[in-house]
C-alpha cells in the first residue's frame, strides 16, 4: 500500500509539473510591477473589471505595464476567457468590430495584448496566439517588451509541440543578446524573473 501511495504521489507531482511548469505559467514578471495600482489591485482580487480592460486598452499605458497586468490576470489549468472578455470590451467601446478587424487595424500594442491573453487563457494551444504575437512584434520590432513576450509565447508553442527544450531557451536568449539594440521598456527586475526561469532550459 505504501509503495502504491509513493507511486501515486510521484505521478501526481509529474502531472502537476506538466500542467503548471512552463514558459507562460512560470514567468511571473508582474511581481516586479506591484507598485502599479492595477497590478496591486489584481493581487488582492482576481476580479477583472472594465477599469482593468480600459487600462490595458489605453494608448497612454506603457506596453510593459499592459503585459504586467495581463501576467497578473494569469492562467488556469481549466482555461480562462480573458481574451474573449477583452474583445467584448473593445467592441463595446468601438475600438474594433471583431478579432479580424483588430488585426486589420495593425495596432501592435492591442495585438500583443490579445495574443498574450489568448496564450494565458489556453496555454496548451498557443499556435494562434504565437502568430498574432509575431505580427505585433513585426509592428514594434525595436521594443524589448514586444520581443520578450513574443519569445515566451513561442517557447510555450515549442514546448507544446514536444520540441527541443534548448530551442525554448534560445528563443528568449536571442532577445537578451540583442538587448542593446532594443528599446529598454521593461524593468530589470521583470527581466530577471523571466530569465531565472527560462535559463533552466539551457541546463536540461
């Protein structure tokens, strides 16, 4: 009986790591933005109000802050519907008519927000989110934040496809190596959180 319990516990531990230990779920860089009222508010309550969506949609909100808020909104093993809720907000405010319309507008910040929300909603299937993130990055190719968030989503895509774990590490490592040629629009503490986790794949 003891042996059975030990085996069961081991399998449960492995299963948890498969579900919860991944580029999207383990890079909690919003911890570096707790001074942001929106991030701090979501730390206390998981309720995402229109005020949160308005903050993310606003052209006045720095891109890294938008990403930090989405990071704090988070993920669930059972899936979430944050991207759908955000799209509903955008439609209600007349910002876009549909997801296709949003892509046609070529607003890189909104595209990256939608891509990151989609990826966090269903991190087992991020193909569409990765495609959208790449479109967003192409529109803002000099932004560190655009590059690193896109790389995280692409690393998740690689993991989901049972890919090369070293390649997962390289996707974010390229951003770090090119940092001096990019606009530094993300906190150093946030970058550290990302690479403290992603660097683990280099050693696997």
